[in-house]
C-alpha cells in the first residue's frame, strides 16, 4: 500500500500539474507528439491530444489576465470547467457507494458543493503560475470512447512530473476529462478515499461530508438550501 505521505505529496503536485496542464499550448516550445489539424473549439476536437492542446490555449487566454478580479477569474474557470471536465461523473465516482445511500436532496447539494470545491481550490491559483511547461508524450485509446493523454510537466526548480489525463468521449464526439493521474496516483481515487474517511467519521452519513464541504467552500446554510431547492 502506498504511504499516506506519498499520496498527499502526489495530490499537492496534482494541484500544480492541473494548472501547468491547462497552460499547455501557450507555454510549450516543442511537443513530442505530432498533433492532427487543430479544431476550432473544444467541442470540435475529436482527437484527445488536440483537446488537451486547445484546453491549454483557452486557459492561458481567459484565466491569466493580471487585471482579473477573483470573482471574474472564478466565473471564467467555471465556464471552462463545464466544457472540459465531466464534473458530475467525477463527483459521483468520488462519492462511491455512498451515492446510492444519499437522498436526492443530499445528492443535489453534494454535486453543487463538489463543483464549488474545485472552483475555489483551483481558480485563483492561475494567478500564481510559475512557468511550468508541459509536453504530450503519447495518447493511448485502450477501449472505445476512452483515452489517456500521457504528459510530462517540466518544473524549473524540481523534478519533472508524469501527469496522465484520463478522457471520455461523449455522445456528440467531444471529450471530457474524468481523472488526472499524477506519478501513478489517481486524483479521483485519492479524493474518494478522503471523502469516505469523512463520511465514516460521521457515522456513515453523507450529511457529514456535506457539512464539511460547506465549511471548505464557505457556503452558508442559506445558500446551500437554495442550491438544493434549485435541483428539485
């Protein structure tokens, strides 16, 4: 079993790797993999490598302007997140079997808080970008509608980091990110383990996790209640 210190270290690197990954196209001087013809938008990208390339282009163009307020950066990040990540699918996977045990109200609030956790954790970090560069090594499509884009993050003052982007192709042919694997450690599985620990420490109740997420994203009870009502 991997030591907890290794998992936490990989998760910390994963936060930086996500940011570096989204800067792919704008910062990369050379790309190991020869890319097919560029699509016009993320939804048009039928090749996984092109999808990751475009994701980097959009991130650098929309999230790094120095005059952006935190609110503006978070709004732009959320919009890009919706178009590039399968957030509901990731959230459901992370909750594991507790999804089946949660009430409809709990599921709804959890989904909204999970998305808010991603936004509050990552969006503002784009103002801290330190020039990491990122190369696509290869793309593996091991089964229909799924692909892994293998990349290497070049960090100026530290060792390079392997980051694999797990993608799933939607019904319209577009791709969505479903997981990041950093140095062999899945960010989704790591988060799943952490959430399960929180739930178990609260008597096996999903409500305990929801309360914890509210505190992390600083979501007042009134806002959470409104969020739940919006799902019904």
